[in-house]
């Protein structure tokens, strides 16, 4: 963690300057005022000058707008067929609001621009058609003879989208020449087409053997296989080439599409025998053991919830089941529903923490949020003091106290809880700001008292509720003749 | 509609016209009335090329979205599927056609693949037994789509992933093809520079394709003097940083798709005078963003901290213009005033829109969360504590911030440190997997393959040298009146753009050492021009460079290039092309392998 000194330093060095609008507040206000004060003249139909846009911003007549428009018309057909999914009822708001505005583009056109636009986009487009430039085609495209194409010519024809016969290349050598020429084009489409024909006409072993020395072709083949979902062959190639990690990740990826938790568990179990990197291996093991744990907890809790005898489930009904949730979410769940479970239990937060080696800060933040959510302020308190085994009562936190206050506040902690933690914020200025924000009167009052600042204290009197204890305290202090005020 | 394309140095409307012509030709191949069934993804890019009116002129009477099940009824002769070459779409088409055949329909089927035919897809249709049902199978080569007066994009989302993860160079082939088309329309580009493996590949393919044209001389006077090809993996850092220009922030926060942004509607309620505020719209407000809008063209490339002042200046000008009406006395003067009204009205609503957007963005940029995040980014970019576990990242994981944000920061730290110590990397990985789910093992592996996340292999970290030599960090970046490209990230000068800038002046020879530290080869090629096509440059005339970003470019990088174009003494104007407009989030998402990342 960064030391306080460092923090102070970077807040104060010029390098890290705040990205703020500074004085621009006024500027934005100014332009807002101007917009408001300008007369709203009635909308005039300026015919061609003005381009219509719908509320959704599509110019009326743009393609995406029209897709909706014509689909809507089609949906209203008379044949009584079931509605096409994209059908938009004719009275849908986006259609109805068509005339609600103008686009700016046409209005900002200068004279010169308008001229250009006139030939480019005028309906009918007569000039544009004539002026539209022609893209020259390569010479070879113009000749179209039928013949015995060499691998090179075959590839060329393929690039031009012409019919070719790849079956003609019978011997392995020809096939490979064809492949090499296709690779030379860098045109993935052609390369893939050749590979598809090779896949059909060569045995797996021969093909893999040849591809091993042709890296580009190999990569295209692997992409082709993964896109077309031929995972079996893909896995074979990875293993044949010794790319075991890729093979493992590929296989592992399939678990994403398995929703059923038991099937997913069995699948992940199978994954453990794959050759991941050591690091990924241990992550997958954790993933499996988390899922197993979640299933046990889920089964028990569902039963407890149905039984209706466990109070916590009545007070806070569960909103979702936990299998497939991330680890930290599971930890939160355990902190919420099973905080006091003995450490040996599967659902005990401490057990979860131990088993998965959750870092101190993660555990701390999660437990804090969960206990604050339940308003178990004594648990919250204990989180900070549990480590004071030397007899200290000073609160310690792996998270800056500002952030602690933030979490507590988000969970609607009362002032009496908040002020303990606000008081522990290191930075004096930040501390006072938070004290003001959260109405921690005692903190504010004591600070002013200690700094003998009568004026600020007097000012603060106006901010506390009339007749409150805080007001009485302020009055007592102000009347205390023992204090030597500095102002 | 497309007038703004012809404002720039290079008239990109020519490219658009060529694309429209091809589209008309295809439509005319299918004689008779037609219905188009759209791969929904394509309607955005096509919208940049054509309006419905063009299709209608060629007897397109109905348009539908591609969906499983049955085709909606439509009394047309032809059904044309406009689709990307993707296998899952083939299955849907097959189902549509199969259902139609059962009804003994007499309609003709056609497929138009965009941007390329795919044998793989045709194979799939064959397996499904419907390939024979198609009369025309064609491709519509939409490689480079004109986006704005100085910007072309292929909208090829998966280019980075294919090139650097899967080693599939198909996108590079398309890039080279697109560049050939561009040269056919704008003349041969005499000089080609490049940095990176993919750049080398593209240049090689271009040179080979040129040989295939041998015999046909391109007689067009070259518009571009230089082509610079840059691999995204030469500069992995820049897209990871939060963009701080106006347009960059709109993209970071709301995402710009095909030139449109969807915004929360609350601030855009249209209240007319005399109408009580009706219930607020719940549908997001969609706005088109490009240089056709005067105000937007003015402010989009500014650092966001300078946008407030620009808006307020504009407000004063518009107010003054409206005040003029009190001075209009004669009929002529009043007429004059009225004739300007539409323009003023538009300026007013443009101002209103951008004031609202600026407010939305400001709420975010002034938040503590934004500030903290930016502070950490800047620490990393300046090389502070990049070799230890970062407390802020740990805290954000513990608070379950969105995973993509976390990955962006961790990758940034890894890139800035030239790889993380194994212990640090393992710690981050464990925290991420425990918090977001073990299945992200796949994502982490992808990020490692792509080089965004990696263990330190050598003790040598070249970053400080690179940073210093290329001046990648500028103290006191001037956000209001910038004098250096570093204003786009409030201090960080994007490496990719610095390389571009140094190529123009004084040339790459001055930075050989650094170029060698960056991945991939750097090279220079020349293409012969036919005699008579050598440009005779006027005194003081600017040169034009086309910068092609292979694997994506951010709006902030584009802003930096526009800034260079506008610098008085730069002598160089830039046109930008890319496989895809990206930001850190969309980029990382394209590298994820989990179900949610596959939804688009």
C-alpha cells in the first residue's frame, strides 16, 4: 500500500493535476442561458434545404430507418400470418415521431457544399451516375479461357470468384503447390477453400504432417475448424503439434455452453486431466471445487428456506441460486447467510477464505459489505478490532477509512456508526469533509473546540437541528469561559 | 447528406460515388421488384454510402431484418440477403429459404456478401442444402467506408484479434485491396512507409497486386504523397488511456457507432413554447456526429477542458445574430434576416445539443472516480510504480468495478512496465478470476497472446528511453491553446502520432534506435509513377499523407493528427484510414472470449 506521504505528494504535485472544468461552470451556464433565451421561432418547412430526422436521430429515408418502416408495413399485411419478429406496429412511437426535428447537417452547408450535394445526392442522381468513377479491374480478369489451369492460375481464378475444379489436383505434390500458391495470396477465403478440399481428399495424418511445416496454412485451418465447430479434429491437431495448452483451453471453453450444474461439474472434472499451464490448472481446479461447494450449499439452503424455520431466509429471501456465481459473490453470500457457521463448515466464510486463499483485502471488503447490509454493526466493529490481539483497541483496516465510510454509508449506516469511522480517516481535511457530509456533529464540534475556532463553531450552530443535543453542546462550549478562543 | 466528405483536402466523395455505382449495378442484376433482408450490423455502414431513396429507385420495395423463422410476406420478385460472411448468419438464411421452399414460392433468391464472398459460408449453405436456391451470389467490396472528410474506416471489428491473436491475415488482404481501390481513384501513392509486421505484409501485398495490374498505367495525378502503415501493436498503450478530447470522451462514455451516438434523453426533451413539459421520452436520443455540423467540427477535437469556453463563445455569437432582428427596418433587411433564419435555428439547436452533451460529460469528468482513474493512468504513463501491485486497482476489484475497466488498467500497467513481474501478474490474475469468475481464464490468455498483458521476460524496460526520446510525456500540456499533440491526453503524446509527426520532420533516420525497440520492422518503399504524373508542387503547398492504422485508431489520435494538419508550419496534411474506430473498452471487449463479449 502506498504510504500517506506518497499519497499526499501525488495529490500535490503538478503532474497529477485534476481534470476538472474549473471555471467553466459559468461557461456552460452561459451557453445554456443563451439557448434558453433565444427565440424559438416556429418550425418552417424549408423544403429541400431541411433534412428530416426522426427522434431517434435517423434521417428519415436512411437505411436503418427504412428497414423499420417497410417492415412495419409488411407486418400489417392481410394474410394473417404470424407476425414477423421484427415487425413494428404502425403506431409505434418511433414511427409516429418521424417529423419531430431537423438534422443540422443540411443547414450548415455553405454554398459551395450545397452545390456538391446537389449532384451527389439529388434524387434521381443523374450526374452522380455519370460522374461516378470506375474502378479498373486487373487485366487478367478480362481473359477467360477454359483450360488446364496450373495451381497458380487456379488460385488466381479463385480470387476472382470464378469456377474452378480443385479435384483435378490429384497427387500430393500438386495439392501442396496449390496450397502454397493460395497462401501466397494472403486471401483467407481462397486459402480456406483449398484447405476444405484438402481436408476432404487427404487423410488426417498426411494433412497434419504437411501443415506442420506450413504455419500460415495451419493457422487458417485451425480457424476454419474452430469456426465450423470441428473441435475433435482441432484437438487432434493441437496434440499432434504438441500445442497442448491450446488444446486444453479449447476444450475448456466448451464448459461455457453447459448450463446444467451437474453436467458442468462433470465436464470440469474431465478438464482437470487436460494439459493446462500449471497456473491455469490450479485455477480450473479451484473453479471445480467452488462449483461443488456451491452445489452443496445450494441444496442445504434451498431446503432450509423451504422449511421456513431458519429466520435469516425469512427475513432476507434469497434472490438467486449460487451455482455459477464467482467466488467473491459466493463469499458475500456466505458472509450474509452463514456468518457464524463454525469454521469447519462448508459454508463458513472463514472456510471459504482458507480454501481459496482469498486475499485479506478482498475478504475484508466482502465481509464488511455483507454485514453492513444486514446492519450488524457489532460484526462490522469486530472486523476492525479482531486483529488487536496485543490488547490494542485501535482499529486497523486494509482499506482506507474513506472507503470504509463509503461502504457503510451505501448500506445506510446510522450516524453513530459512521462517525467512529469518519474519525479514523487520516487526512484532516478529508475527515472534516466527510464529517460534514454525514452530519457527524460530535466530530465537527470537537474539532472546532480543539482548534479553538469560535467562529466556525458558531457557524456550525446554524447547521444543526434546533433543540438537538448537538446544539446544546455547542452552546455549552460557547459559554465555557475556560476556553481561550482564537477568534 | 455527404457534402462534408468533399470539404477536405482529398475529396472522399469520389470513393462514395464509386461504392454507390457498384451497388446500383448489383441491384440491376436482379431484375424486377425486390426486398432486401439485412444483416442488421450492415445497415450502419451502408447508411454512410446510400439512402433508402437510392435503393427504391432500383425497385427495392421492402426491407427486413434478418431473423430466424419465416420471411415476412412481400409481393416482390427477388429476395436479396445483404450479409457479412458469417456462419451463424448462413444458418438463418438457410432456415428462411427452406421455409420459403415449402410454400413453393416462386421468388428468386440472391446473396450479397459484404465485404467479401466466403467459400466457407457457401460451403455451409451447401451443407444445409440451399445453395442451389440462389440465382446470384455476389460480393460487395466495401473495404474503406468514407466516414468524414478526412477519415476512412473498414469497420472491421475483429481485425486486431485476427491479426495478433489468431494470426489470420485476411483483414490485411482486405486492407491491401482497399488501398488498391483507393489508388485507382486517387492515383498511385509514390512513397510507402511502415512500421510493424502487419504493415510489412500489407505493403508486400500492395506491391504484388500492382504487378498484376502491369500494363494498365494509372493515369491519375497522385493526390497522396505518402502512405504510412502503422501496426496497432507498435503502440498498445494509446488506446488503453482515457481519451480527453470532446469526441473521444463522447466515445468513451456513450460509444459512437457508425457516426451516431445514443444519449440519455432527459437533457434533450423538446419543449415547445406554450406546451407544458410532456412526459419525457424514454428512448435514447440518437445524434449524428460529423463535420457537416459546424459547431461540432469546431469543438470535437478540443481537450474537454476547452469546450466550455468554446461553447460560451458560440453562444454569444448566436445571441448577437438573433439580436440583429431588432435592427432590421427595411423590407430588404427583414428579408435578409428571414433568409438566414434556418441557419440560425440550426446553430441554436446545435448549441443546445452540445451544451447538453457537455453537461452530461462534465458530470462524469468531475467525479472522484474519474479523477482517481485518470491519476493512476497518468502514474503509469509516466512510469511511476509500474512494477508493483497497484492499490487503486486492488480496491476497484474489491469493489467489483466493471471488469473491462480493470483489464484496461492492468494491461496499461503491463504495457508501461514492459511486462509485469510474475508475482504481480499472478496476483492480479487471481484477484480477477476470484471476483469476476474463473471462465475469464480465456480472456486473460487472449490478452497475453495479444501482448497486452505479459510477464516480464527481461529485466530491461525500454519504456523510459522511448518516452524520453519521443517526448511522450509533456509537463504543462496546454489544453486551451495547444502547441503539441499531447493536449489530447492532457500530457501524454500518443506514440503512434509522434511517429507520424517525426516521419514528416525530420524523418525516421533520427530515431532509428527507438524504432528498433518497438516491435516489427520499419521500412520504406517507392512506387514508380508514369512519366508526366510527377507533381509539380507550388511553393508552400502542403503534402498529403494517408496514415493507415492496422488494428484500430482512437478519436483522440485522430484529433492529434488533425491538430498536426492545422499547424501552420507543419507542411503536411493527414487523411486517416483504419480497420476500425476503437477505444480501450471496445478494443478489450473484442479480445474477450465469454458469452457476453460475443453479443453485439
